[in-house]
C-alpha cells in the first residue's frame, strides 16, 4: 500500500478517502462529517491559587505533618459516571478546598476555601462553613497564595 499525504492535516497515511482536491485521512474526514463539540474554556483561577499554595506551603511550614494538610476533591468538572461514583463514596458539595487537621488555639482544624478576588461562596459552602464553625473549626475564605500562607501562619503561631 502506498502512503498518501492528507490535504487537511498533512500527515502521511494509508487510510485515505479520495476527493476532487486530493486525499484526506480517515480522522480528518470523520471530523468534517461529524465535527466534535467545541469544549468550553474553563478558567481555573481558584485551582491555580490552590496549586501555588501547595507548592509553597512546605517552604514556609516544613514541620506541618505531610498527611494532615490536604485538598478535598469536591470540585472541578467530571463526567456523570465519575461524579456519581464520587458522590457514592462520600464526596459532599460545599466542603472546603483545603483542610489542615492540626488543632490550635481552641480550634479543631483550619479549613481554607480558595476564591478569586470576585469569587463568592455557594449556598452549600456557606452551610458547610456554619456546620464546621459549630464544631470549633476555623473556616477562612482566601483569595491569594499570600493570603492563604498568612492565614496558616496566624493559625499555627
């Protein structure tokens, strides 16, 4: 079999359809006949802040026990099957993004909710905050890495 170059993507392949303009590979032909849906662009500003926080937190607080500061996988986009599985496994909407399970200053734990400058808590997050504070946990909405580091510093020292 002879390889031909696809007029759409420029790749060489033996799986082609011949058109008046030239050869087109199967993948490009399928995309033309049944275009994939354009994926929605989702900004991950809160996730980016949280990611940076975890990159830096051990530099500022090397003595925090590694397993006692963790993120809660309760956000993000998932397919329906994965979301249903996680719900069955106990994931709850509204739970804080990050939990520090170190009791300090009369608090049972520190709970951080990461938000952008304009981000607002959902009703589920507000309800979680009320329940957590009723159980002596400190709950703080943080809006930057610096803010989060400072909240942890004040909590620990």
